[in-house]
C-alpha cells in the first residue's frame, strides 16, 4: 500500500512539472510571435544582417561623411 501511495505522489509531481514546463514553452512561443508581429523592423534588420551591404535598405542609410 505504501508503494502505491508513493508512486501516486511521484506521478502527480511529475505531471505538475511537465505541465509547468509545457506552459512555459507555450508562453515563450506566444511572446516570440507577438514580438515578431509587433516589431516591423525585426524582419528588415534580419535581412540587412544576412545580406550585408548588398541590401538596398542598408545602402540608403548614411552612417557618416564619405571619406
């Protein structure tokens, strides 16, 4: 009987842990999606970083006087 009770307690704790982990992962994914949707520059900046100076948006920005 004691073994059954301890296993039940362990399984209940395991379910709580997995549920909390799953909730954290879901919240993280939702926050990432919201950040991506609400930040319109994020996609442009990723393109600039990936393409370097060949990107037309990057070439339009003057960073200082020409030398």
